[in-house]
C-alpha cells in the first residue's frame, strides 16, 4: 500500500494533468503539453495545406487552357483569394508555430513554454479561423474575392449588400488568427528570454531558437499594424465610415501601408524559422559545425530590424513619390546582406563535409538552392525599374512561390522528416521520403519556373483567361501543379504508416548534437528529468566536447 | 575551478527563477503591452496622415472640439494612475482595506472618465460617418474607451478577488498587470489628447 502514492506521482509525470489521455486522444484534448500542441498545430495546418492545394489545382486547371472554361469567374476570384489566405494564415504560420512549439522548449532545455494554457488557447483558435474562413463559401455572394491582401476599394464593394458576407468573415478570421499569433509571440519571446536552461546563454542557443525569436518579434511589432488596418476596413464595410473610400475623401493607399507594414515582414516570420531549420539540418548531415554560428545567429535579428523598413517595395506602382521609391529600393536591397551571410555560411558548412543525403538533407539542400533563385528574382523586383515593368505579372507570382513553396515548404518538409523520429519515436520510410522529395522537386520547378518567362512576357496575375501566346508555359505550370498535388500522397502514406508501424527510433538516430537528442524519443511530459547544464556552443561536430555536464541525470533511462 | 562554481551559482539562481512565475508573467505582460501600443501608434499615424493631407477635414458646420470638459476628464484619468499606485503600495504592505479603498477610488475615476466621454459624444454635432474627421475621432476615442472599460473591468475583478482569503499571498501579478495596463491606458490618452484636442 505504501507504493500507491509513488505510483500516483509517476503517473502524474507522464501526463500534463491527472487523468489526461495518454493515447491518440490527447491530440483532441485541451492539452497544455507543448509537444502535444506542436503536433496539433502541424497536423491541423497540414489539413489546410491540402485544402489550399485543392484551390491551387482548381486555379491551375482553369489556366491550362487560355479560355475561362472550367469554373465561374466569381468562383475563380474566390479561389485565388482563398488559396492565398488559407496557405498563409492556416498553413505556413501555424505549421511553423507548431514546429517552434515542439522544438524551442526542448532546444533551450525548458520543461514547457512559459505560459502553457495561453499556448493551448492560441492553438485552439486556429480551427476557429479555419471554420470561419471555410464558412464564407456558404454565405450569399460566396467568399471574399479581393485577393489575400483585400485592397480597398475592391474589398469594400459588397455586391450582395448583406452584413455577413465573405469579406467580413475573412476579416474576422484574419483578426482571430492575429490574436492567436500575438498570444503565441508573447509566449515564445517570454519562453526564450526567461526559461533557458542553466548555462544556456544567448550564444549557446541553436540558430533555430534565434530565428524563432527574430520571427516572433516581427509578429509583435508588425501584426498590430495589420489589425489597425483591418479594424478600419471592417468599419468601412459595416458602418459606412470612409477611411479607405476615395469617393468620400478616404485614402485607399493608406490601407496598403498598414497591410504591407505587417505583410512584408510576415514573409520573414515564415522564412526565418526555415533559415533556422536549414542551420540545424545542414551541420548534422555534413558532420561539420555550422560555419560562423554567431554571425548567422545575429543576422536573424538584423533581418528583423530591416524587415520593418522595406514594406513600400510592394507599392512602387501605387503612386509612391520618387524619393520614397529610392529610399525603399535601398533598404530592400540591403536585406540581401544578412540573407547573403546565411547563404554563404550554409555553403561553407557543407563545403568539404561528408554529406549524407537522407530525405531531410535533400529537402534542406533543395530549399537553399530555391532560396538563392528566389533571392535573385527578389533583387530584380526590389529595383524600381524592373518592378514597374513586371508589376502585377506572373513574374511576381513565380518569385514569391519560389520563396513560400521552394524555400519555406521545403524547409518545413525537411524539419518534419528530421524531427519525425523525435516526435513519434519511430523512423519514417526512407524510400518513400525520397519519392516524395523528387516529386516535390520536379513539381516545384515545373510549376513555378515557367511563371518567370510568362511573367516577363507580360501575363498578368489573377486572370482566368489569357492570350494564347502564354499557353505553352501555363500548360507546363499546370502539370507541375498537379504533380505537387500528387507529391503529398507518398508523404501522407509515409507519415501515417510509419507513425503506426515504423521501426522504433533510438533517442538520437541522426547522431545529432542538441539538447532534444539527449532524451528519449518521444520525450516524456516535462521533457527533462533534471534541467540540463549547458557547457558548450551548439554544433560541436568533430570537436569531441560534451554539450551538457549532467548527461546522466537528464532522462530516466539514458542510452 | 572557478567556471564550475560560476555554473553552480547560476544553477542555484536558475532554480529560484524557475519557480518565479510572477517574473515571467510580468515580462510577458510587458511584451504584450509593447505590442498593443503599436495598434495605437498605427491609428495615430493614420490620423496624422489624414489630418495633414485631407482637403476638407472639418465637416460642414463643425468648428472644432470643446477642450474644457475633456481637460477635466484628462486630469481625472491621469490622477487615477497615482491612486492605483497607492493601492498597489497598500497591497505590498499587506494592508487589504487600504488597497480596496484606493482601488475602488481608481474604479470610480475610470468610470467618471467613461461617463464624461459618453456625455461628450452625445453633445457632438458630427457622427461616425461625417467624413474622415468624424471617423478618426470616434475610432481613436472609442478604441481608447474600450481599453479604459477593460481596465475598469480588470480592477473590478481584482477588487472582488481581494475578498478571497489569501488570494494575494502567493502572487500579486494580477494587480501588477492591472496597474501596468492602467498606466498604459493613461499614456495613450495623453498622446491622444494632444493629437485630437490640442492640435486642432
């Protein structure tokens, strides 16, 4: 009988709260465990990735012929609007928050996030955002048709005249997603500042943690500006104010300023954690320390700073005065310095290394290559003369898809494969992973590369029909689009089957260096038996120095 | 070795810190307030752009805003920031009745501000849809008013919770946050008053 309290204690250790489910059901509960929340984020957002991908394939299906003959034009407008909105607000943001949720506390040696209940509340807003966004298909007039940036006066039109219309639902969804993101950002920044393990100084943090910090700071100063613009837009639609109504003295360009003040830095909110993923993965599979660790870490914060002063490059063609164009051209170009630092550091990291081309490494390498290409077209678009020429063409679409798909989605896939053994305790199937990689790589190139020439030829974006001279490139792009849709199938098969019956993974299958690899796979609730005492910098590959001084005490059964 | 003892010291201090959830919450609340202030900064920026570029700023028949009553309102709101500070000190010294008295006083002053704002709104001859002037005025004062209302609500909750025995023994983060929020609302009002009432 004396054993009973002891058993109750160990029972508590395995659960975030007494009586919490410990099987698959925990992913459907209001769990406060950051690892459960992380997986909840990743899986939920992947479902919306499929939804957004379906919209993309409808768009590509329409564009495979020059005539508008697949869907109604109203629905086509709704498709590109919802494709962008779903992919950003319901896939890219939440999936990266999910990865950060899972990894940051493990990487800094914390038992959980600083505010676990806030964390869970922030996650459970994501399904609400999704339901609101999807419900706009069932209101009179259908979903918003003004594109994901919802520029007035298009977004103010409200042809059905009803109060509950697609645009209002869209604004509500974006507002709730904003609240969720701010809650997450407060949590991440507090966690990284306050919950680092003993000895874990800023310059012993893995670069992924640095990039998450840099990205979440952007959320904190950027999102409120979008919220302000969204509140004014909502008032314009619902109460008849004239903030952005030109016919009654309003200024629609001001909305663009509010919107891009957040939405350009938002690209770095997505890209920075992916840069962190590259910085984590390349050293592991090249067996070399990350080149220039400190500079790479600090360059993330430089990107954060610069991201706040580049937004007008989206508005070169919005009647922006010449001096402003010059100023923002200069700041935009200077972004290439900190990103260039990272590229060169990654190249130097893998240079002369003993590369092991497993699926995560393939995705990471391909992601870096795509990012270099996106960076080159980014420099082109950042310069005023080129941008005026290709403004609103498929060249822009090609550029940012190379960023959001070629770089960010590749980085996300790399991260999911790399940390899959840690998250589930099982190995994925390498063969299926390679099939997935090659399908994705070919699909991405086939889909997004043709957008560049066709954009330079002058094909405008967001059209359902186009001149037949653009048909060749569009057929290629559409085939690539369907290939990308196909590429998710081996991924889903791989994830589901290996989670159920994959080979058991050891605590460190990649022989990687990092706090998360020192404990069991999957880690227990509260992660560490005893908080680690960190004694050396990360990425000590080939250096033969211990990462922590109390290795034996970290978990109950160290291997 | 000195480095080892330094690490050992750090461990000791960290263990204390690990239990110091109040410090973490305070840090988090500061981060939140900094972020919240950017919404107001955006509205202020919008106001300045509208005011300086709009061709017909004042609606027809509107002379401007009366500054007398809002000035009284301002004084009441600013002084309530000192009153809530006194309440905080009383709680710090574990004198609950003094805390309750001064917190109640803050709530009354905040409510007076809201009342004064409502009276002012009622007497104005322009509405939300009276051009950019009306829209920005009601947006700024209304959004700030919502924050004052939230502040009074938080104070009410803190007031009621003071009757739960031992509620503030372990942590007084609730009242620290409420008070910080109230100072924040005050600072925003000072800028807002300068932009809307002084700069006419």
